[in-house]
């Protein structure tokens, strides 16, 4: 039966917002129930259906790329398609083909992150994202559009600029200007396959436009913006570092002139930029949020650990100042929300429990009438040598102890303090599924000598260029470090003997 036939037979359920009394149910609550409901409705269309492929878009205007969410790799937006219609920022021919596969019940390869999670028995982001209020209510609109018609997304994430003062260990020159300048000066990192090579980026058409350049993708976006603004439900700005970008303030000023009270606006920041930019941003956020120009203003902040380990992973970060800035935002923007992005790598697990405790403190201080402090724990997939799969199994205990900590502070109905100051079941399950994912296929990953050599070569070069000291910062990994170093030395000894 075709998806049109299913639509005509009403084999989908209308979206019903949760009743107020449901909002504070203990944990297995609205979010998980919503994902299960979404799964039922998606399965009625096809076993591989995902509404995000139609209703969500992540735009990298600095390199002219688009993706439906952050899991599939971004693909190039053909300029000829863009010249024909600016909606090709989202509705490329490539993406339309992926939609046709989903409607036919086939699994697009680019969505393998969700397929792997589902094959392990978990609900995936396909279910969670399809359940959200920018998604499931518009299922009829999606089915009416089918695979071929252009559709206006309800959720847009956009990267206007690659300007950034940090050089995070898993970042790249096309996303961070600081990385770009370092690679220009010293060259690519000497991993077995040169890493962050400008030549490779050039071959892949990933050399970013500068803010001063004429960027046809940014120009197309600003032509598209006034035609789609009224349809948006979520708009998110990322980078680079958006607080360093003029387009961020252009959007915020547009909202101040055009209030949209069903819009959720968010900005993803390292939140450790110069004080004057923090001041400028908080002022705009306070005007928009406190003036109720939008439904909700969310600040996404990127931080993976605490103290010196956080500062090593995200080089250039001042952890103490970062936490002070977050606390200041929550204090001054009284209805604003902060969401921590904790990227799970083989370096962040050692400080993870301490970071979770920091979030618990922020929840207790700032969440009185509604939850103002959230977090997510997505696993890193690239570069391979920083993946959790490459971490020896004895270090699983660090994630397990964090899960135990979260369970000990489980959110319940009994009191306001546990309702807003504890952890949801789905937050625990997210971390558990990351651990399950890390264990799956680990045996093969552990046999891959290349990743261990690359691990040593990358961080050894990191220490040389940035005057850092890996073993001093991560003493837990000293034995692993020496093992990786010895694997790198052995081939060189063999070559010299020959």
C-alpha cells in the first residue's frame, strides 16, 4: 500500500499535546511516550520513515552544505539548483531521493547512526525527533508533499560563519578559523592519513567563505528567510562561534522587530568569548526572552568535561569563566534555558560525573517553576581515534558510575526539588545507549592499530604545537598512551633495521 493510500485511510494519529497534568509525570514521561507514539505512526507509513528528513535542516552556509539533521553527512548544495529556487538550501535533489527511499521502506545509508541504535534494541533519534512538536503535528503536510515536492522546514539550524577562538580536538579548519590559521602555519597533523589537511578540504570543497567574502549561500538564505519565517517553529544558530558573527545579531534584531510567539530560538556557543560579546548577547537574549518575543530562548553550550580536561579537549576554553558565564545567563535571562552538549569521546569520560554534578547544582539553583538546565550526550563518530570504541573496556566504569549517580538523583513526582532537580529516565537511557553503542563492535575497533597510532600522533603533535601535556592532564590514560606510542615506534624501528 502506498503512503498516499495510508494517508487516505487515516492510518496515522493526530498530534495531541500533553495535558498539563502529564507534564510532571515521573520520567518515563512525555518525551519517551512521545517517541513510542511517533514510532507507531512512522511504522504505519514505513519502517524507515523519519519526519526530520522533511521538516528539519542543518545548513553550513560557510561551505554550501546541507543535511537533514546532525547525523547524516552534509552534502553540497548545487548552485544551479539554488539559482532555480532558494528552497534548494533544504530541498536538494539528493535529499528528495533519500525521502523516496524512506517512503519505500528502505534505509538510507546516510542515516546509519539511527539504524545501529535500533538494531541494538533502542529507540533512536529518528523516533525522538519525529515526536517533537515541530515534527509530528505536521505529518499530513509531509505526506502531502511526498518525496518530490519542496517543503518548508519547521526546524532550521544554520552556521553562518566559521569564526571561532577555540581549537577543539575533534574540530576542523572549515568550522573554526583558529584551526584554519594553525593548519596554515604548521600544516596538517601527521596522522597516518594527514588530518585537517587544507589540500584535502580544498578537494572536498570545504574551504570556508570568510565573513568578508561574497557568499552565494548566505545571500540565498537571506532571500529565503522572510518567506519562511512565519512557518518556523525552531531556529538555531551554530558556528564557528555565533557570538562572533554579525548574522547572529541580525537574526536577533529581526526577531525584536517581528515577534513570533510560537518560535523557539536558540544559539550554540562555547560561551567563553570576550566579555563585551557576552554582554551584547545577554542583552539581546534578555530583551527577547523577558519581552516574550518568542516562545522560548535556549542557549546551547558545548562542554565535555571539567577543569583542565575540559580545557584540553576544547583548547582555548577557560572552564571557570565558562561556568560563571552560564550562571550569569541563567540569572539575568530569567526565562532563558541552557542546554549542555556533552560530546562523548575517549577523553571526556573521566570528568563526566563531575560535570553531571555541576549540572545538578545549576538545576537546583535556577530551576524553580520549570526546567531551565538540560543536556545531551551524543557520541563522537569522527575522528575515529577519539571514539569511545577505542577506549579499553576497563574505562566503561567511568560511564557506569555516572549512570549510577544519575539514578541516585532520579526525578520523581514527590516534591518540587526532585521533579526539577533530578534526572529523567530518558537522560539515563541516552547515556546507557551511548555505552551500549561503544561496546558494540569494540573488539574490531580494539584490533585497529591505525587508530591507536593516530591517537598518539595526533595528541603528541597537539602537545608540541600548543604546549600542552597529555599525560599530565589525563593520568588515567598513561598506560594506554604508552601502548599507542610503542605501536608507532615499532614500524620505525623495523624500517631502520632494514
